[in-house]
């Protein structure tokens, strides 16, 4: 349930609207295209002294959809969507004015500042989990922060978060009673499924092997870590390769039972990338996410116990379970902070919406759509 930049996502629900695009002006369109947008007037709306023209608005609408293609949308739906996008655009302009009055400007710096605050609020284990996830994607905290800092929508969202913290703090308070009520009424959100933390050594049976079981050449079709957990494989093995793979797996298991280090042997011999990357570790996996043959054994093993040879479509596995976790609910004290943050963000979203509606009275708004 680790959340990264939760507030950004909730804010974007209210303020979703593309900023003014620098795309080339709409040129001469085919007749069908012209007719499709005939319902849009030359001046779509006027907000104080700011006018939103037809071409600008059409670009704005198209930017909300992949490749800007709205040609498949029914006419009435396009009209409804256009009205909603215009409303969102007006809301954004009002929020921009409020932030400008408070000397808060969307920028890469404001994203970096907000991201750092969120990192400092994480528990050590949460921060470690985030770093591990980013590492698996070839990122670090520093490179990730730099990447998101350039995103215009995040700049706007983080600026809005800063503004709301300064101006709507009294609207964000969540009582213990509210947090407990949310916990009781949403128990399924806090259910931890039964799971095991497991490592394995895989000897593939679709690789040509010598009589002693050693491969004659590297595997032509490598598996990724995810593939080692899914019931998908190339069954292009022969009976001879299968027997030799079984022999090799049996020899490796003998080394383990004689005192060999499982992690070192996984790194040296496993045909799964997890061998080299994580010493055979597959992480913590809930029931129902592994191949049945693999899963049945994994959940029957005691922590620290080594399995026999397990045959799957991939080949032969040797499993070691590090820990087992029973199904159960996360205790309230452990999730109280998260619940409080979620409810506070929901209250903030509602307060921002109310503030925008109030501010509209101070704007001269004329909608022609």
C-alpha cells in the first residue's frame, strides 16, 4: 500500500486540463472535420480579460486523448466531454490566479521540494522498498526526482499542494474517530494475503546438455524474473535434455544438503536471472501467483527447509522458503498514518473544489459553448 505522490493523483482529478500547447495552429480541415467541430464557437469562453478561442480549445480537447484522435467519439459524447474540459480549464485558471497571488509558481524546484518532503515522511522500510523498486527499473531516487521534476502537470499539482497546505490547513484535519471508522468500513483494503518469501535454483530442461548435466551452450531463450513465476515456457526440450537437467539439479541439491550455501549456488548455477541478480530470491509472493507445482511445495515447506526437485514446464527447481506470512488484517496502528493521509487528501480535494466555486463569484466568466 506504499503510495508515492498520492496527493498529486487526487489533485489531478479536480484540475485535469492540459496547459496551453505549443502545437501548430489548426490549419484547413477537411469538410467532415470542420463539421465535427461546428458546435464550437469562435470564442468559447471569456474569463475576465482572457479569451479562449476555438482553435486553442480544440487543441486542448484533443490533447486529452491518445494521438489527439477523437474521430471515433459520438457527436453527443464529444459535446459533453468538451463542456467538462472547458469547466476544468476554467477551474485551473482560477487556481493559477490563487497561486500567483500567494507567490507560488509551478516549477521543477517545487516538485523536488515536495518530493523530498514525502521521502522524509516515509518509514525506513517504506523508503527501502521504494529504492528497491526504482533500482529494478534502472532508476535511483535522484534520477527519478529529476525526471518527475520536469513534468508540467506535477509542477502544477505540487504548487497546488503547497498552496492548499498554507491556505486550507484547517480543512485537512482528520480525527482518530474518522480514521478508525474508515478502517472498520474498508477492512478488505487492509487484508494481507497468505504469502511466502522464497528463493529457488532453476535448471532448465530446454537447454542442450552434456552427460554430466552441464549446458553445452548458454540458453538461447532467456527467462526474466517474472517468467520464472509464470506458467509460460517453451516446451522444446527432449527427453535426454530433461534427464540431464534432472541430474544436474540433483547434484546441486546434494551440494546444498552437504552444507553448501544456497545463495552462492543459486548465483553460480541457476538458469533463472534471479540467480545472478538476487541469489535466487523471488521476493514475497502471495498464494495464487506461482505455478501450481511450485506453489504447492513452497507453501508446505517450513522456513529454512530445502525442497526436493520440483518439475515444472521450465525444468527442475530447488526451493528454499525464508519466511511465511499467514493471511490477516494489518493492525490499525500500522495503517493509521496512511489512512489519515488519505482522508486528509480527500478533505483537501473537497476544500479546493469549494474554494474554486467561491472564487468564481469574483471572476467575470462568460461561457459560449
